[in-house]
C-alpha cells in the first residue's frame, strides 16, 4: 500500500471519492495502449504497449508522468504489440514492484511475439528498449489468470471475460471498494471460426473503458465476407494465377487458415493447388493454438474431442522464398501484413506484373505502407530497389479485422448501461464521431444518463463516487436485534474495504487475530519503611487496599510488593493503568527521598464525619446567617431555613431537598457537595 | 439470522465407501460428490434415491468414478434434475472415466446400470467452471455462492468453498494433495483462514508415505529389473486422472538416454487413451507452474509423448514389441484391460504387476496389496465372446424373424414412417459405436502442417505393387505372411486358445454373448504396491487442518481406526467442534451466528483511529443506531435507476430499508472500555525487532532477556506476555517497542 500521501490533499487518498482515469497512451490515437486508474489510493495500469509507428523511447506511452513503484497492479489485455510491447521494459527497467497479470494464452504467445519483435526491429542496440534476456526474465514476473477466475490483489478485486479479438484476449472487470470498472481492451462481439464473441458481463460496471478503433463503421456480415473471400481465392487459382494474402503473423491469420483449410477439404478439385503459410513465428505459436482451445468457441471445443482443427490438412509451411518452387497456381499467406518488406513484399514484386495473379488485403492498413498504396489501384508501383513495375495483378480488400464496429459497440453499451463511458484506442476523428453518435442515441432517452469522455493522452477524467460504507455487526454484539437508539461499542475491523464490527471477546472467533494481555512488573530500589510508602500512596490514590502484610493494591489495578528493599509494581498494561503505575512510581521515589521519617502516620482511610459536620454548619451559617441552622443536631439529618423556606439535608448520601424553591435547593446542594469533595479523600472509582 | 447447516452422510463415513454427502444450508440441499464403488453397491443407491428430488445442486470434486461414478445412473435412471458444477477438466476427464468404465464392463458382461447416453445426458448438465470462479446460487439458495479451488490429486481436482455471505464459509475438501507434483500444483487449502466448517476425509489419517523420490526409485528399479529379465510390467492406473502423472513421468524417463529403457516399449492401454491424451494437451493451464513454464518457454506440449504408445485394445497392444511396460485401466482390476492382462501375465514369474492405488476393500487390486502375490486366487472370469455354430444360427434365425416381422409392420404403416425407421436404424448404429472416437492408428501426426514433400530414407524408389501373379491369380499378402508369434503366447501357454477371442472381443457388430467361468489363478508374477495416489498423508493432513483452524470439523471417509485417530487428535485443539458421523447419520453443525448490516456515516469513518493489525486495520467504535433518510446516500451519487432491473432494484430497496445507520455517540455518553491488545506476539519475532533497534537480547530457558539481563520477557500460554524489569530508561524503550507490536484499541 502506498504510504506516500500528496501534501496538498486533505483527505487521505484511501478515503477520497475521486476516480482518475488517465490514458498515458491510446488517448485519441491507436497504438501504445496504457491507461492509469487511480481510486482509493490504489493505482492500476491497464496494458503497456508501444506505438508501432515510432521506435525506441519515443514509442513508449507517457510513463514519465507516473511513479512506477506506486503501481499496485498491471493488467495486460492481449498479446498485440500495441498492448504489451513495452511490458518487458516496464517490468525490468523501472522500479515497478506491483503484480502483473495476463491470460495463459497471452503469456505463451507474448514470449514469442516480442522475441520476434526484438529480432526484426532494426534499430541500434543502445536504442533498444530491452533485450531477449530482459524478455526472458520478465516471464517470471508475469502471473496468469484464467477467464472468470477472481483474483484479489491488495483489496483490488478483478476478473477476466473473453474478448474475442485474438486468442487469449481479455476484458477486465476491476472492483475497488464496490465501484466496478470494465476495460474492454480490443474486443469483437462477432463469433468467428475459432474465437467466441466477447462475453457480456452479467454485472453492470460503473465505468466502461472501451476501444473505438472502427468508430461508426459497420462491418460486413461474416458469411458474406467469408464467401466473398473464398470465391475470390477460388477465382484466382482457377484462372491459373497465384494468390497472395499478406497477413500479420498471429491473430487473424489463424482464422484465414481455418477458412481455407475447410474450403479446400470441401473442394477436392482444389487439392492439387498448394496453400503455403510462410511465417516461422506462426509455426512456433501453433502449439499454443493447439493447446489453449478452452479459450476458443464451443465449436472448436467440441471438435477437439474428434480431431484438432489446428492440425491443418491442406496447408504447408514455407520456410522462406528459397524453399519455394514457383511453378503454378498456388495460395501463399505471408507476413508482414502491410507488405513493408520481407516475404510478402518479395512475392508481390515478382507476381504483380501478371494479370492472372491476385492479392487480397485482409486487415487494417496504416497510411504510407504499400498495402494502403495499392488499394487506390495505381498504374505502377515502386519496388524495394527503386525500380518501377506495372501493377497488373488484381487487388482486393476484405477486412477480417476483429474489432468491434458501431453496431456491436452500441449494443454492448445498451446492455451494460454504464453511467460513464471512456473512449480510448481510436483515431481522433473516429473517436469523436463515435462519441457524437452515442450521444445522439441517448439524447432523447431521459431514463438513461450517460456521460461520454474521450480524453487525450495524459489528460485525466475525474469521476466522483461516493462510496457507501456498510459494516456487518457480528457475534455477541448482534445478539440483540438492532433498533434506533441502540448503543454499540466494539472493535471495527477493516479489511480490503470491508468493515466488520465485533465485540472484543469475539475477535478470535471471527478473525485470525487474537487478544493478548501484557503484564508489567517493574522493580525499583526502596530503602525506606513500609508505613512511609503507604502514607504517600494514600496521598496519591486515597484508598490503599492491603492484600497481604507487604502487598497492597492501589487504584484497584496496581499491586505493590515490598520485598527486601525492592518495591515491585505489577499491573496489566492499558494506557490508564500505565498512568496509574507512573503515579505510584513517583510516590515510591518521593518516599525514598524523604530522609526524615515522619513521626505521625495518620491511618486515614475513613474521613472524619464529625469534622465534616462542623465545617458544614459553619459554612451554612456564613452563607445564610447565624440563625439559619439549628445549633445542635443529632444523627445525619440537618435542615436550613432561609426566608421561611426549609431545605432538608441528608448527610449520608448528601442529598438536599426543598420542595418550595428549586433554586435554593440547587445552591445548598452545590455547597454541600463542594464541601464534601474538598474534605473527603480522593476517589478513584 | 442463523443458517441451519446439516450434513447427511449417505456413503463414505466411518468406512472406505465412496464419498457422497448431502449438505443442507437452510433449505438448500447440495449433493457433495456421488461416487460409486467398483461393484456398484445397490444399497447405497436405494438410500440416495430417497433424497434425489430434494437435491438442488451437485458439486463434483474429481473426475474418477469414486467421486462421480453414480452420476449417469442418477441422471439417467433416477431422474436427478438440477445444476451440476465441476471444473472443465473434471467434466472432460470425468466423461472419459465413465466411457472407459462402461466399455470395460461391456466387454465382459451385459452391463445395464447405465448407458453411454446416460453418461452424455449427465455430463450435459454440468456447468463448467474455472478455479476461483464464484457462482451465485439461485432460488432457494439465494445468497449462497460456491467457488472451486485447486486441490491437486487429479487434474481439475477441486476443493469447494460454499459461502453464505458474512455468515458461513464451508469448505469441502477430500482427497486433496498439498504437495506439488510433476503435472499438478498442490492444493491451496492452507490459504483459507478460519472457515466456519470444514468437511474432510480421514482416509489417510494413519497412513505414512515414503518420500516421493524413494517411491519413484522403487518404480524405476522394478521396471528395469523386470524388463531386463525379459518380463512385462503391468501398471494398473485409472483412466484419466493419476495416469497423467505416471504417463508423463515414464515418458520423461524414456527420454533420458542414460536410463537404458530405450530398447523397451511403453504403452498406455484403455478404451479412450487417444482422447485422454488429447484433452490433457489442451488443459495445460490447469497444470503445474513448472509445466506451464516449460510450455511457454519451449512450446512442446508435455503431453506430446515421444515413447508412450496409445493402445485401445489387447490386439493393438500385442503389436507393441515385448518386453514392455503397460499402463492399463482400471486400477481395481475388477474389469478392464488391467484384469485381462493380469490373467495373461500373472502366471509368469518374470512379469511384474505394480498397483498404484488402494482401491475399495474386496477388489482384486486390494486383495493383492493385502495378501501379496504367490497365493492362489479364485477368480470369476467373464468375457464377451462371439456366437458360434448352433448358437449363431439360432441368433441369425431370430434376427431374420425379427426383420420379417418389422418389415411386415412397415408395410402396414404409412410411407411417412419409413423415414423415421431410417432414422431409427441410423441412431441405433450411432448408439452402437457412439461418439467415442477410437483412432485406428497409434501414431499421431506431430506436425502442424501437411508436409509438403514426401520424405524418403534413401533415393526415391517406387515399388510397383503386384496385384496378381503370372497366372492371373490374385495375390493375397495374408497368405504369405509368417504366423505372428504372439509374445504373450510364449508367456502363458494357457492363453493361446483365448487369444483369438480377445482380439475380436471389442467388435460389437458381430453377435456376441457373455460367458463366465470360475478358475483358480496362481499369481507367480511379482506384485508390488507403490503409492502414486497423490494424496496428502496423515501427518500433513493434521498440520494443514491445524493451520486452517476451522470452527467446526466433520470427518468423513476413512476406516474407523483412522477416523478415531484423527478425531482424538483434533479434539486437542481448542475452539474446534469435531464430528465424525457414521454412514447414514445426519450431523447438525448449525452455529448460532448473529449478524446484521449497518451503514457507516462519513463523520463516523473519518473520526476513526485505525490501527494496523495483521492484514487488517482496527479501531474501537462507540456508536448508536439511528434511522436515516436513505434516499440521499443510499447509492453512489452517479447511479441511476435501471428500468430493466426494476425487480432487483426493488428487492435491493427492501433490503436497504432494513439497514440502519451507525452514528458516532456524543462524547459525553461514551463510557470507557477495557483496552484490547490485538495480535499474538512471538518472542522470536520481537527479538528481531529489538535487534533492529540495537537493543541486545538473548534467549535463555524460554525467557527473552534484554539489556544485559535487566529486562525479561516471558510468554505464557493464551497470549499473555509478561514484561519484567527494573526501572530504567531501557524499560520504557522496550515497552514502547512491545506496544508497537500490538494494535491497541
């Protein structure tokens, strides 16, 4: 728990009602997802990605705005670089000492994806954020969480839902002190070949942090999209051409492989046409796909009982262009997906001049890449070596991107009805379009109040949640039914934002804590006599109780034993008793320094009642005149008469009674009590 | 406010019968496991049937028949109809267990207690969960949540936590294993703190385990010795639980080049071995951290076996060259391949039979454990054989008659029925084979892609297949084949004539009948029991329970001796009520718990002086209950009324109405209270604190002496600490440090 408090805040962070959501990346942009949550003194980081368009330190999210060592929890939604790319750096190169979680599949793929990223990023070593060794050692710091499994870290409760998107992608529900926040990461509500649709949580979050990549776009139906794709591939190979599908190595590629493998097995006439998949990374990760089928949809899970759908029958792996015999129609899936360089670029350049060939762009392309350029169907293209080539092959675009579209997002929000929606992970324009569309949707609906936020990077959204605090009264304290005015005294136990109220004696019954007793024995040298000590003690405490010959008790709590020039004090430690003991100690010391033994020891444990009576009469005479009080009286009754009013005084319990005049009664009562107090020895009870 | 809690032990109490209990929390009845013993005890079922319609939920702990064996019968034949909860591996592997059990029984007798359809129907009812996933109960069980926690022992093995919010947390933990194994993590039982009720077994209470390494070595030596003397090793294991541990361990052993095992074969034999291994491969996330790490690091699936050959029948097994080690189900040897192999191999003194599990008393495996080998056993041998001669003719005649009859019927009926009839015949075929996929080839394709080139060990050379000889006669390769010398046949001459039948035994299409003969078998082979049960032993069990320190404890399943031993041990702890019901008994474990909820005002919370204690913060509170207008601060300010959840909202409102608010008591009304020191101090810990503050201290006769013997700290039982010393500055320093160790309220 972070003990550090900001100097300017009055309330301790733990009691504050302020929830801060601050994007350190992915605020009005796509890439380097990193969102900070701060609530009740807890700090949580969601994702820690890099910007694919930037390199070195520039690609990092704005982590210099936070203190890494204050973060309690770091959650990674899925294995894409823009969500986990900066993780090894953050775990190894900063002072972060919280805990980090991701799903099993994400962790297994993360290892290989980043290792590949390190290999292909061709920047100087000193600019590299981390090395293979850092990545390897970061693995030990990452813990895994299964979908729906509830974890509790420092009082932060969280669990994961399936998000669709890619294998192992998770949405996190985070609950702090009763306030629930749902972070979707990247998600898709459309079930596909191997992944299930993102689940809809059955609890309503108070805040929804959602992606907005596709803004207000609406995707084509899955069946249409698939049949368009397979028809296109079939068409290209039928006309004797070569079909190139540039793909990103992991994620959507597996979906395309499943579609092609199924299509091929349904069309025996195609069996002579080879399908190649050229990615060593994907080959490495296939084992992961074959293993974590439990994170996939029901269809795959049922099929696994019969055979593993990820053992492809019609698809061969291609190590590289050297192993490729280009002899006739074929289908090749090659990375990278945007044909910046590498195998997909090489194949494209050698095939683009033949009109029989075709290329199918299957994913999201960034401005400035070759994939984006050819979508506008230019006459010629520039090769890597600078040569110009005519573009004759067919170019098609079919998006298989598994991000939510407007329809899905809108439906998702309609079901969850979160009072606050925070948009992240989307380009500025797309995001504001989505915000406007959602606002329009709820503008005429008075029953739903929804606030939409689209914060820029480093700008925090501030929300206030007046957390209601309830306590459970348990055990002997709760035996009596509660009713207004009932008084409760007990111990309040606070654990992870939960309060319980218990009687002290029940503590060990309901918690693992136990009550203890501390007994103190203090010895001090004392050379004087016992009576002197007793005298001084009685001056301090009034009543000295003799237990044995040389043992006495004062204040009904401190035992004093005099034994062979040593005085020993013994008491059960409580703040009050400690104070008494100190007073007793002072008395002992004082007795020690009295060098002359006083000759007179009044053993005055009882007060002199006669003396009191005399004093009382004298006082009353002074107050009300000589005649107000009878000169002689017997027993414990006395009366005062002033102006014909008579007040009776009971000396035993010091009660004054005057039926005619209340004010008079008060005056006499005060006088009597005060006198008694000044004459009587001090009382301790 | 108090929940009624009762446990009815239907089976598995004061004896070794399978666990089956009904836990009642108020009106909600939960069936905890429903095991069935190896011989399908009918008395137990009769008892359970009486309560079947009262059950609201079933929780399953492990996938073996001992914990869920009765489920298909209950669902299929008794009409159990409620939600059943289990983890994903328990669901998957449980199904494998039941398929294998059914098939094993079916191979030797007419088995009619349940069908494969009952198995499917029962498992379709299972709601699959992950560890630590909390599931709220509905209806009568409103307010109850159940959570599965890792238990070790078998994949997906579960300790169930049943929580009634704020009042009760009940832990049902049987057969757990706290130790890490090769493929599983240990249980996380110790992490639970002071549950109100623990239900656990005393099966291992008096049992002492040798160390794991010693057991591994014993197994290794046994295997090596037997194989070297040209004998076969039969290891009896279960279908899909403990077998994973053994299979993984043996395959790793075989991979070790120095082990000298490469020359021999290793096989896994049960009816569903292919599926079990496939499922194991896809459940890595349920296994040990170590396996998961190696998978993440090296990507080879630990259950992608290199040496273990998967077999589904005796015929397939006979193709595996001898000498060999065979892992065969079932562990009790009452049925299945383990029994068949036992009958074949036991008469050869070179062979070895290793039993890994103590099954129910009376089973063959248990008899062997108790009596050892080398005693004559009277065994009933049952098997399914093909009909022959007159019997076959009779059968065929009847079939024909039936067919004719049905044809006659068909003719009477409308056309529309024909298609139905077709459907029927289709489904009957499906029934016979079921969806149990038994792959014929034992080699599983290891690549992920089709290999794009054919690979030849030498220069490609195609041998033309000759279909017929020079005279035009068709060549049948079978005619030219040497008669397969059966390795088993050499071992056991008696069995030569049985051989043929066994090969055909699992062919269901041909008409068959079941026969039964009783014969005396003299066990010559070496018989050894090596514990691979994967359960915590008695000593650890006691330690774990002591640490858990439940308020109430119910001991079930275990011999009377071990139960009583455990009972006596647990009674020594203070504050624990221990029960040990016998079979059929109902234990009332209700405690008086009072509880209600109050709302805390901001003024109250901000005025609290919280002191840090162990894991929690504490404060003394003097307050009084008042009624407040709740409309203002009932909910977080941002929350708005949901239309959809109106019903819920209303329910919530009603609850809120009952909630009183707690306000601080005015200062003048506060009466003083006895100060409480909270924490239990250990002198050794305090010594470290002293050291940190550079105050010298030393232990002598249980007393901690500080500051050159001027101050002494003693600790009495029941948390009483005595601080003793002469007046000095150090005294106050030590006292201050001592006070710091407590939360003082």
